[in-house]
C-alpha cells in the first residue's frame, strides 16, 4: 500500500466535507448541531487559511482522506485527519500521523492535536505517544513535545528533583530549618504559598498570555518550579521515596481510569 499526498484545493471542499460528514458528524452534531452550509463555509475557511498544510491523502493513487497540519507559535498543529470509510483500519491514519510526528521530532518541535472526548481516534493518538495536555467542555487536547535540547532534561524525573532538594538541604543545613517530620508542615505551607503565586500569574495575566507571551510563560514556569521544589522538601521531611509516590500514583490513576 502506497500512501502519499496531493495539494488540497478549493475544488476539494466537497470531498473534505464528505469526509467530515462520515467521520465527525455524529460527534459534532452532539456539540453544535450540524448545519450543512455552515460546515461547508467552515471547511473552506480552514483550507484557505493554511493552504500549504492542507493535503488530500492518496492510497495507491486514489483519493482516500484529507489532512491539515500547520505551524502555530512554533508548534505543529494537526487540525484535521480524516480517512474515507473504505480505507479505514488499514493503517492509513497511523502512517500519515507518524510522518507528522517524525517531522516534529527531527525539527525538535511540539506537535498538538485535539479530538472530541468520545472519538475512538483518541486511542490511536495515545498509541502513537500523544499525552494528555488538557480539556475543554467537549474536546481533549494532546501533544508530543520534542523541544528539549538536552537528553538530561528530556529524561528529568522525580528522583532527580528529590536528590537536588536533598543536596540543597545539605548545603544550607546551618542556615535552613532541619528536614524532619516536625518541619514538614512548614514546607507544605511554603508550597501552598508558591501555588498562590502561580494563581496570581494566571489571575493577572490570563492563560492566553501564559501560552503566547514568552516572558509571562517564563514567570509561570518559575513559580511552578518553586511549588515543585517545596514538594520535594515535603517528601524529604516525611521520608517518602519516589517509588512510594509512584506506587500510590499508579493506584490512583488506575482507580480513576475506571471511575466513570
């Protein structure tokens, strides 16, 4: 099976709309209803806005789907990936999306995708390594982030966080209060205070600025780092090992996965 692309043009709007009707209508109808004329106008606008990223997917020379992947704020955004019913379950979407992932990896970018919460395609995205990045009332946002320049940072884990806090406590043991259960509540209160600083950034600047303004984002990440550092201190105070945390986290995760 040979999968390739051709440019998507204004003449393809009806074909893309047909793909949406077959693949997305049942989900979109629950959210907004389905107005055929409005969907045609919206589809035309999407394709016109990003002509270089809009493609018709071909399988062995025949039109079999459509995709829309474009750049936004340095990221790749997969805004559309639809395969005709007759070509589903043949690995077409996997091959196309894997190509986009490979491009993001090679260029050290983040790649983002969104889908309706009840869309079965969510399983495909998770299988290809996309991770949960947030939700709205109707959508799930996922991403794969290849922006880390250093493998040490890409693999940054909780063991390192606790170890760094331990080293800090040892360095300043004569200046800082001791690390023990009795002082754990103080570290926790400091952590809560730093969480309040994070809230202040969001309250004063808004989530849009955190996502779009590098200076605001740096401030947000700095405050979140303070929260994490005090969290590491709390773990040290109560002698909690990362393995203990992971075990409890996995148990909670598995319980919540079966909650609804």
